[in-house]
C-alpha cells in the first residue's frame, strides 16, 4: 500500500468538513486543507495568530509577507476575511466558536493524545 502524500491527506480531511464550519488550522500540514475546500461548501478557516478566512497557501506572485499563518507559512486571504488580535483569535477557540480543529502530527502524541 502506497502512503498518502501530504496533499492527499489534506484533501481527505476537507471532505468531512460541513458547510458553514469554522475550522482552526494547526501548524504544518493542516494549512494545506485550505487549498482543498470543496467549492460547494462555505468553510471559514481560522489561524491562531488572528486570521479568520485563511485562503490557499500562497505561491509565486500571491506571496505577501504580511499574510502568514501561526507557523509562519505564507497564506492568502479568502473574500470576507478578517484580521483580529491573538486574544480575539483564542477567545473564538475558548468560547466554542470553532467547530473543528485540524492538528498536525507534532501536536498529537504517539498514543493519539492531544
């Protein structure tokens, strides 16, 4: 069996996200999920550094050094995105306003514990 690539894993993760979901993207591979949001669903991706409305990973001319995620990866903003301070970004998480969190492998123990 051939292991899935990072992009295949990110694509697969987005297939279970429901329309209208607010999804926190962990560091690393989870950011790739924004590249694969199904076109028929409105999914709002969130970054802990204060971006609500993370778009696909930035490449080439789309790279803007002002738009990075919490792991310092260049990202784009989707239409309707908002920039907030980190206190508000974490308040969204603690206040139950985030529906799903996609975590990277370094955020989960070998036993599957968070």
